[in-house]
């Protein structure tokens, strides 16, 4: 299904593309600079023989796009009509009849977290017995220094699956890790970012004992004897993580540059980094200074539960970061104006920290006393939202459970009443469970529904780790994308990478068929599956709207920035199952090529994307949020 593109040279591609570009579809006048429109020079680039998905609500079919030297789209239309934009030094690329469209806008992602995670060994969300896990960890101990690393070098392992110990129901305890032949501190980081499992040495270093209280927004899990089990949830992870040495700045910058290249090779042109503080902003500064920041970045400054209670101080903190990193002498490529708050945790068993309107069940249909944890009340969130909206900032709430979703909407409704603002463009992310009574409130309040629909498939996390604990009546409202769309909500898309491997096109497929490449069956496809057009729009124009960027990007229209991708197939017509394997031949941001699949660096990045797409889906969703949100950053200041 792959259609080869000519290698993109920066100048004089007409010779590389051959006379066909000039004398064929584009017409005999294509090689003449004088053919450019009066008052405008020739285009820098013309993409032709394409099926252009413009993303606009209406319009005639488009088969060519001309990109100006200022990085904007000069024109779209039939190939013959755009021949006037081709001059002697215009690059001309034949798309081979495949799709050209807006670049993907990832409205909830943790790219720097993905970079940092890439520096540590990974369990890839595996399900193992305790004995198998110890064998794997023994290999990691040997690979990370062996005897020379004793007794003090930390072993940090990513992508642990908190529900992955076999037989099912086995509960992690530090004693299982203490049995390893090492004195080194060990930390297994949940793939969802909400769980951390450590050995006794790590607990001792951190000073975590039976007397350690739960921090706000977190839990030190303790056994029947009152002693810590070694599992720390959400913000309790920071009690241990603060003692883990950071990699060097050079190592981090190099790792983050590699993952940003991976994102470009996946077709991502804009990202909202959903968990940002000074550390992340310093990394972005270093990346920009090194010329390694290919995407547009909207940093969402994270506020914890305590900070959320003091809107004035929180606003000054955010403004201070914007002054330092976002104004005229700040970091190029960053656009400030977003705040991130965690309202709850994760829904899967055994974590069950997502906030629910009705209690979790015990697995046998009987209600428990647990309704999860609401880290910030609707009242506090409303006051915080009002303060930031008045100052021109947007809010982005982590809301998985239906009670957290309602708290976010209640907070937004309060802010709307007291500020009078009608388009603050706030959002709720994840929306794993939404009460049907709240569906219409998204449109009424102008709230973006930011969904990670690669999770909307039948698998361990949505079935075994969830269905028995919430029951079928609530389970039917898992990731209710079509119901939200029918109720008038603006759908937007995000990957939450590295909670899962970055599989952009499988994500779009799963939004449609509710099964994806790795699902064990369809999850309410007839009720909640989206149309192909809706899935494409939510990940382009929809997310551009969420980020207040719709005037700049998100659709392929004259005057907008040329943030474009050239694909290896026609994603508007190919079988839905074939969407998962979509390859990106070229990615442009502002008319600048940031990924060329025919270049040496591009080939390497494309190969990494292909490996990520062909491997098994990691079990890290259940691992990070007690389930899925490891990179989401709910725990210990780094995650979803």
C-alpha cells in the first residue's frame, strides 16, 4: 500500500521529480517562474496528485496544495490550477494519489516524559508471575552495572503493569522485590504514572514508615499490619521519586530530541504537553537552543491539589513561568495559556482512585464503600477556573470517573456565571466514564471533550479489570465519544503518550471501530464508534480549536500555516483496519520539513514508528493509572 515519494531535496526538486511534475499533471507552464500569480513569487513547495483531506466543513475536492516561502498555504485546488505557483526552484512532490492533510494535533501528551522513560529499562506492561518478574529484574540489575552498581545505584524500571502480576489478583509487596540478590534500591514505575512499587531499601532511603501520612492527592498503601507494602499511588510517589537521581541534562535533551523526531515521523505537528513545570520548561529551552524542537508546543502548567486551593498564588506562579519562558525572550515554539489539574486518579482494579458518583463494586456485584478520590472539589476548581479564565488562561482537567467529570463541569459552570465569559475554551481529558446526564453540558458550557480513544477497545483494562467493578449499566458509558458528539460536544484527541506506545493512526482507527489493532473485540462500536471524518477532524481541527489555534492550523485552507503530512495511503478511503499501519512520508510545520521518510534520519525515525506499531500494546494503561495513565503524570509530579 506504500506509494514511493521522490526524495525531498530543498531546492530544484523539479529535476528529481522529473519532467512529469512540470509537464504532466501540473501542466506545461509549471516550470516557469513567470507563471506565479501577479504580485506573488513562486511557491516553495507544491504537493500534487493527492487526495487532500482539508478538514473544512464543506468544499470541493482538492488534489494539490501550494506552500509559500513564508510557510503558509498559498492555494489548494486541482493540480492544473496550481501550475502557476511552480517556479524553477519550487520543490514539487507527487503524493501518489495518497492523502495530504493537516498534521495531527495531540491535545494531551507527555513527550518529555517519553524521553525520560526511554533512558530506563522497560517491562512493557508485561503480565508475569512473581518468579518471572524477578528473573527479568535480575537481568536488568546485571545490565545496569551488576556488582559495580552495588549497593547504592537505583534500578528504575518503566512500564510496570500494576494489574499484571499472575495469577490474577496477586498483590504487589516490597518483600517480592526484597528477595532479589541485591542491596540496590528498586523502583518499578507504573505505566499509567499513577502507581509506584519499590523495595524496602527504597522505602528506607525515603523514610517511608508506618507513621508516614498520606499526602494530599496520594496514598501510601499499607497492609493489615499497618506497614507500607511498597506501593505508592498518585502524589505519594513523590515521597520516593525525589530521592532518585536525575539523568544528566545532556542525556535528557538527547533522549527528548529522539522522541520528538518520533512524533514528527508519526505526523504530529502540535502537542499540548499535559504536565509541565520549571524542569520541563528548562528542557524545552535546551531543545529549542539546539534546534531540536520540531513541533508547536502548548505547555500545560500543572497545579497540585494544594496549589489549586489558592487561585491568587497559583496565578502568580503561572504568570511567573510565562514571563520567564514564554515572552519575547522566551522559548521559541512554546505558546503559554494552559493550566492542568488532576481531579481524580484511575478507574481500573486494584487502584480504583477515579472518582465515581456511585461506589465501586466488589467484583461480585455488591457495592463497596469506595467511590474513589476527588483530589480537588468542584468549589475549589470553580474558583481556580474563574481566576485563570479572567486572566485569559484555559483550564485542562484530568477527569476519568463520572464524579470527576461532573466536578469539572460544575467548576466550569461556576466560572462562567461569575466571569460572564462565554468562550474560555476549557477542557476535560480522558472521560473514561461520563454520566449521561452530563453529556449535553459540554456543548452548553463550550467545554472541549479531550479523549484518548485508543483505549476504547475490549481488553484486560476495560473488561477484566473494570466490568466486574462498575457493572454493565455504567460500563456501557465507557468513552462515550459518539454520544458526546451527538450532544453537540467538541471532540478533541490526545494520545497520553507514553502511557501507551505512540500509535497515532491506530488511535484514529480505534475511534472508528472501537477495537483497534490489539483489541480483543469491539467496545460498543454500534453505540459509540465515530465516523472516519469525525475521527480525522477531532485529531486535527478539533484539537486546534481546543488549543485556540484554529485560526492558524488544523485545516488545509489558504492562508493557514502549512502544518501538513503526506501519507503512504489514502486514509479517507482505505479499509478501516488498514489505518493502523499508515506511514508518514513527510511532515511539515510552518512549511518547514521536519520529517522526510527518504532521508537517513527520517528512515530511522520511520523504522522506530513501525516497530512501535507492530509490537503488542503495552499494558501500561492499567499500569499507570492503576490502569492506563502512566505518563499522564498524576503521580509524584510526573505523569498524565
